[in-house]
């Protein structure tokens, strides 16, 4: 929860700041669409199953699509879909994987720096879906809601185009059927304002 407090502090500070965002005047282009790609790691994805003869991979490629609305120069709201990839385990002729994805609604607070750079924090909630499949006939799924938060940096290439690099964490994705894990995503992406 220490990380969540840091994100909240960034959101509060940036929301109360009246510094104008240089060059990319957000008020001219309040709506935006974007996407990102990166790597996800399920922190508890392989817990308890690492035994001789069993392999497990808890990292995979993640991707996101999103839409947002700039409320003012420092605060935006985003709705997005994040594919969190798969956790895969194999051993003794049995292979299984858990797939995870989330719909998220987050507030984004930005603090402009120099030369069209800014830092931001994200805080919100998600609706997650996890599914278990295996070649041995084991299946299951869970749906849950919880908190997501993140931090990142943005470069405004022009008033219409921006690039982002960020870290985001989804807390306790899953449930009693499939199991739970935090998913941490490091990604790069782009925003297109209109």
C-alpha cells in the first residue's frame, strides 16, 4: 500500500497545480485514443508449483487500448482494456495456462516539466477476468474487481500526438477458482488527441 499512497500524492499534487501544459494545449483536444505494449509479470503466478520436473513462466506480453477525456490541464479520465497475457506451467505431460484481462477506469493526474515532458500518476479500479485451461481437462474462471495504480512519463510530440512509458499494477487479479496474483505491467505507448 506504500506505492498506492505515492500515487495518490502525485494525483492530488498534480490536480491542484495550475501550470499550463506546454505546446500540447489539452483544452484544444480534450478527447484521445491510445494504445500500449509491454511486459506483464504475475507476482504469484508460479507460487507453490515450482517442483522438480515442472516449469512455469509468469511473464508475458501485455497490450492495452484506451480512450480518455482531458478534464482540465492536469487531470484526465481514462477507460481501457488491458490484456495481461498468460501464466503457463508444464510438467509430467500436463500443460496449463491462466489468461487474464481487465477493463479499467482510472483518473490520471499530470505534472508538466520542461520541454514538453510531464510525469503522471494513475489511480482507479478494474473489472478482471481470469480463465484456466489445461490439456488434462481442468478449467475454471473468475471475475473480480479491485484497485489499479501506476506512474509514468509522457512526451508531447505535438498537440495531437504524445508518447508514454509507464508502470502499472493490478492488485489481486483472479479469485478462488483460478487463484489470485498481482499483475505488474511495464509498457510504452502512444496517445492521439482529437
